[in-house]
C-alpha cells in the first residue's frame, strides 16, 4: 500500500510536492510538542534560531520529495539536478585510491548518491529502517544501477574497504549517531555529540581522498544544486580529533544553508551503554 502511494505521488510536480511538504512541516511542528522542542532547541543551540520558520517548511519538503526521488523515472529526477564542481570527483578518482564522499543530512541528501552513480559505481553505507514495511520501498529505491548498498555493520565496513581498494568511491552520512563502540564524543556546534569514527578510518585505511557534498533544495520546486567541495581538515591525531575535524567540516556546510539541515534529528542523544561525555569508558 505504501509503495503504491509513493508511486502515485511521484507523478506530481516537484513544486506541488514541496508545497504539500511545507504544509506538513508546519502541521508536525504545531501538533507535536516533542518534535517542536527538539527542532527549535537544536536550531537555537547552534545559533540559527532566526531561520526557524524556513526550517519548519524545509523539514516537511524533505519528506514529501521522497516519492519523487525514489519512484519517479531516473531521467526525470536527474533533470532536476545541477552540479557544481563535479570535476573534483573525477580528479579524486583519477588518483586510483578510491574516494570517501561525506554527505550530512543537509538539503536533499538522497539525490547526491543518485547523481554520482550516474557517472560511476558508488557504494553507500545503509542502515535499514526500524519499520519493516518501509524496508522493501527504501532498499528498492536506493539500490539502482551503479548504486549499491552496504549494511551498517562489520560486513558492510569490509565491503566499503574493498571498494576503496578497487579505486571506487563510497558514501557515508557522517552525522548519524553510531552504535556503542563505533563512535567517540566530539563537539558539534559547541555541544558533545557521539560521532562516527568510521569515515576517518576508511580514508586512512585506503589513503583515500575525502570530498564533501550536499544538495541545496532550490525554491519553488526548481530542483536541487549539488555542491562538491574538498575536505580541508586534518585526519591526524586521536579518533576524537578526527571526528571533531569532520564535525567542523559539516558545520561549514550547514552554514551555507542552515534552514535545510535536519534539526529535528536527535543528534545529541547518548546511545545505550555509552558513557556520558567526560566519563571514563
């Protein structure tokens, strides 16, 4: 039933889907105190409280554009994307050491992998949804030609490492809260956030270059602009230093269009079994 609904919605114009999404974003904000509290608290804590109205609408757009991204014809989706600096990807791959592409939950992060996979094979790390009914829909939509999924477990890490060894690019969402033992506490907008160590480990393992990318959602349903940029931080030092450098890079991307970050995500949660920041592990 859900798959059928998404397929029907995918025929609607992107502008209409974004309009419906903006209305949904406001409805969720007004009807859910916990959602409202987290979204507003994370925005204000990062110093972006002024963009709250836009962030509410953008959060709804991010949900309502999924039928279009997952179920519309690939050529129709691709026609809505503009790319800046894609030559950075080509230059990095020419080195033959693979490529680690980091994409935060900023703008339309779903389309970034699809666009890269139009030019080259790409493997992305994927965490299955908790709702079993969503799994066939999401996995079927994401696993397209040239786009492959690696599970968020040890087997998936091995898959990603092999891809880098073959000189292929991999994609990781670095601002997800990892499971116990897979992360360290590192600052994110001035607050301790349990952060992934995997991106730095993979880059060091393959001596691979690192690129950042996000897709800005253009106004009035005009599509998306993918912005590629080099990672200029240092991956030396401790795991906490490395995670902090990646978090700082994510902050710089978010600064470019703060209203489109997923501020409702519980980025600062303490996973079960993980000591609080400052406590011995």
